[in-house]
C-alpha cells in the first residue's frame, strides 16, 4: 500500500497520476514513486517526462521583498515515447534529494519554507502538463542535535525561511541557489544577543553551520563550525556553540 500523493491532470484527455511512495524524508534520502500516464482516444507523441524539486525562496529587490519558486534539483524520468490510444504507461523513479534541501518540519512558531515535487510532461501539440506534490522534509540527526544544543544554550527556534542566493562560511559554500535561515531568540530578557540566524550546508558525511550573531551593542558577526556526522553528539555541539559565542 503506497503512502501516496496523487494528482490527476487532464491534457486533451491524457490522465497523469504522480504517486510518491514516501513523502516524509530527510535531505539526502531517496525519494521513490511512479508517474502513470493514460492515453486518450488517439495516439500522442510525448517528448519526455521530467521531475523538478522546487522550493519557495525570498528575494530582496531594493526596498521590497517577494517570493519566487526555485528549482533545486531536477531529473529526467523518460525520453520521447508514443502514448497509444487508451493505453497506460508506468514510469517508476528513484532519486536522491539534495543534502541542502530546506527543512519543512521543525518545531518553531512560523516556518515559511515549502518543498514540493513538480512533474512536467513535455509535448509539442498542447500546453505542457504540470503537477505539484508537497513534501515533508525532516531534520537530519545532526541538524536535530544542533537545534537541541541551541535550546540547551538558552535559545529557542522561532522562525524559519528560505532565501535566494548563496552563502559562504569558513571553507564551505551553499550550492543549490538558495539557503535556509533558522532564527533563534534568547530565552532570557537580556543576554547581550538579540538573535542568532543559523544556516546549514549539509554534505554526505558532515554538516557545516553558519551562524549570524546579532549582539545588542556590537552589531552582527559571523561564526561557523563543521560537524562530522560520526562524531556528532548534543554535548559536543553545545560545547562548540558556547566556545564560539563566548558563553
């Protein structure tokens, strides 16, 4: 039994159902499913089927801000084929999510980040068909440890959003055209810190962290760390956070 998201689209009689076997994943894990196409009363030539992993990112332009959809990964599922009259074609797929995929499932007051799978049927004889299936992206074990460590250091996660652009830290940089910011606020009334914005740049075996620290009297400053996954513990991360923040 599939845990599926299904959308039926009509394209001059063609029916397209995208079914996801797993819609709740961590970044770097494998997304599997199938695209089902059912033909109309006559044969149709299809140029190909593509999947795109997309997110909504905030863009700053002058004094204004707006959100735009960004493609953070894409996969070619099928080349050209003929969809015969009243026949069905099934296209299974298995793809790996980027390690930098934004999180959508984190404990905070407001999470503005969204991630979805966009299915694209390419044709010459009509409007291309599209489908949009939202996904739930969970923190990795290391990311969850970091969030817990920040709480133990006296900071609560309040808001999360995704911004268009690229960030750089000490020996690392983001690669997917956007980055996520997790905003932490101090639990006490006065700690000398107004907020800390955290961005993860995850890789297969380690997670880089960039921290923008907004201090009450000294303005903003950046700190960064790299956490090897095989050495990650909440206690070790708490120690490193306190060292970087001088607490």
